[in-house]
C-alpha cells in the first residue's frame, strides 16, 4: 500500500497541514466553500460556466463525482467506506456555485466500492441516489483510444496545496503523461489501472484535495465528452515532476457497468 504520508489521496482536507490531507481516507465532511469570489485557479484553472459540465457532482464527504446515470454517481473508492446501504451522502448537482438556490440535492441509498479495493489501484465506486437528477450524464471510455492528448479536469477542491475548498466549480486542461515518465515519478504506479496527466516540467496545473472522485474527460470522435479518468492521488498538488494520478476508466468499464446493473437490480 502507498505510504499515506508521502502520497495524498485527493479527498477533502480541513487545513493546510491537517492529518486528513495526508491520509488514505477522506475527511469526514465537506469543508465550507469559500466566497464570495472564486480563486482564479483547480490548481491553475478558471471558473467553469453554468451548464458547461452538467454531469459534475459534489459529494458531501468532500469528494467529486460524475453522473454515470441520472441516479448513479461514479466516484473514487477511497471516498467511500465499503459497500452497502448508505443514506449519509448528499449529492449536489446542476450548479457551478454550491450556494446557488437552484442547486439539486439528493441523498444516497447505497454504495458499491470496487471489489478488492485495498488502497492501491481499483480506485472507483458507485453511489446510488434516492431519486434521479435531471441532468446530462457522462459516458465512460471502454477502450484506451482516448487515453492520450489533452484532458479536462474540474472540481470544487482546493486551488492550492493545503488550500480551501471552493464555492465555484473550477476547470483546467492537463496533458497526458506516459507510463514511463509517470513511473519515474511514482515507483508504486499501477500502470495497468492508472493514468497520469499534468505539466511534468513546470507543474502549476493539477487536481487537489477535494477533487477526489471527480472525472477527467475529453471529447470523443463525435465531439461528445467522455470520461477517461477518476481523480485519485498524487504527491502534493501541481508540483513539478509530480503529475496527477487518475483511475484508468477504460480498464474498469465492464466492472463499472456490471456494478451499475447490480445497483439497479
């Protein structure tokens, strides 16, 4: 298992040097969003427009996610505590401003964590909602064809390492990092299950604490958004030589589809 003091799972942290920031488990609750004006950056990003990424979901334990179906959220395994009935999670969707009165809030009913998840690889989970959210969903990649080029990242997480959670959804673009380069940065990279992205040489753009479970996505050949990654972990945030590490969605596409069917059963 990864050394939790070195590699930060990107769930919510409540302080710049809080123990939760360096743990393999997320904070117990979402940090209060900052306001009234957003920071200019995801790290290194800009504010997303209302409706730009309508599939984005904020989860109350301090993670992100995406609508896999209108009543199932795809997020990271390390954001949840095992599988089973769970009514403790609130999903917020339909807005970029978490304080928007038009925000849609729906409670969870059940969680399905990736079978065999032990903190290394397999970092995906599904959250069943009590009722559908009337927003577009985000399809997932089932081949490696889109695991290259530039990706979009978005989330309400910290805009700097150890920073505060954000009130407004922030977005940025990060380039693909090949396995060999990423392996040089992280010996424990599970190359068959994880995908890396970021500006390796200069750093400065990355997901951060509170972005865990959110999607990394790009346009497919038909111009539609497709999810290729799930925000998982990294050493710090936006450090030179330390790209972000994402669950490789295409590796688990069939497992995710089967799990969704199980939740709907």
